[in-house]
């Protein structure tokens, strides 16, 4: 599929997209491509491939994105971070993606390398300090459609919501065409973000990032990755449903799909420009949410 995310978001219909991460071994690659092929049947607007901290998955990100561009009907978008990369290395990655026909990029400053996403962030000596600079670099290299991250509960390193909004608007002024929010679990957080951005005179569309929770263990990982607290009322309900039996696991999964479905319904009613599902390289829960919404004629 050809085109840009920028053009898709100009449509009256909301976009539907899916996020994947590069596989770490042969078994994970089978799982990834099984999920990709199953979700391809839903004809998503686009799909994205994440980029590991410090460029740890650079080769995997580029190769998976290239293969999606050449071997599927889907429109790929590659994530790119500034962590541990010189400007020359960043230019090389962008050029390679462009050679494969990839014109859509998500420009991120990125988490620091290592196991702790909250560790001190340090720029590469010949690199970039901010995501806005990465947006400018990509835009200087050609006609790319460039997205940036948005944080409904503010970036964990931001001092307050006002400072966070300033940083977001700076990324948009640098040339970002759209944004995708970090996953969130309270629709109000997304709506308040949208109101703050609009109040600054910024009309860049913010696609909502949604992840169906399919097991209670994911919650701790979500908190670690996002630096945000998981809503207490949801965590308590997941804890009540959790247990060792198959019935418990099914109940947790069903509740996660129900929560994600209701979030999407509310977001669509509020006029969200698109929904980006964080799939964790599995397709079933995302397909179930999509099916629930399709049954209500909310997607298509």
C-alpha cells in the first residue's frame, strides 16, 4: 500500500492502525508474522514497528518495516529514536527506509538504553537532544510524513502539564504531521490533552494509543514502561478477577477486551482522528475489540 499517514488522517473516517515490535528470535518472528497476517485481513489504515532503546532493535525495525512494505498490502510506519545515535547514523536509517519505499516515520527522543526507562537520559555527543530536532532532520531529507508522541498524563520527565504541552507544541511546530498518544486507560486524560493542545492553537491530529490488557501481569510492565500509575479502579478489578485457573485467565482477558472496547466507543464519540492498537505482537484481543466495534458499525 502506498500513501502517507498525513493523507489518511485528512479523511472523514477515523484511522485504524496496529503497533508491533521486532522479534528477538525465530519463534517470536513466527508469532509476529502470524499476527500481522491475521490483522492484515482487517485492512488497517497503517501499521507501525517500534524501535528499541538505544537502537537495540534497529536492524529488526528496518527489516520488518521493509518486509511489510514489500510483502503485504499494509502501509508501514517505522519508529525512530535519537538515543545513542549520531546524526550520521540517523540519516543512514532514514535513507535505508526511504529506499524501501517507507515514507512514514514516528520521531521519538526515546527511552535511555538499559533496563530502566526512567534512568538519566543523555544525548549522543554527535546526536540530537530533542524529538523536535529529529522531526526537523527527517523533514530536511525528503517528503516524509512524520509523527511524534503525545502523553495524556504528561511525559514522566516533564515538570508539569504546561511544560509538557509546550514540548509537544514545539514538536508540532518543527514539522510533525500527526501524533500518536502513549497508551492510556482513562478517556478523560486523552480529552484533556487534546484541549490543552487546541488551546495553544495547535491542530495536529492526535491518534489515540489503546492496549487491551489480557493478563494481570501486564499491568506492572505497563507502569514500568510508561512511568505512569495504572488507574486504581481498573487494577483492583483485574486483581479481583485474577487467579490460577483457566476460568480466571479468561475472565481477566474478557474484562480487558471490554475495557478497551468501551474506551474506543467513547473516543469515537468524541471525534478521535484514529485509534492505534498496541498489539504486543498478538492479534486475538485486538481483533475482538475491532469486531465489537464493527458489530456496532463503528469501524469499516
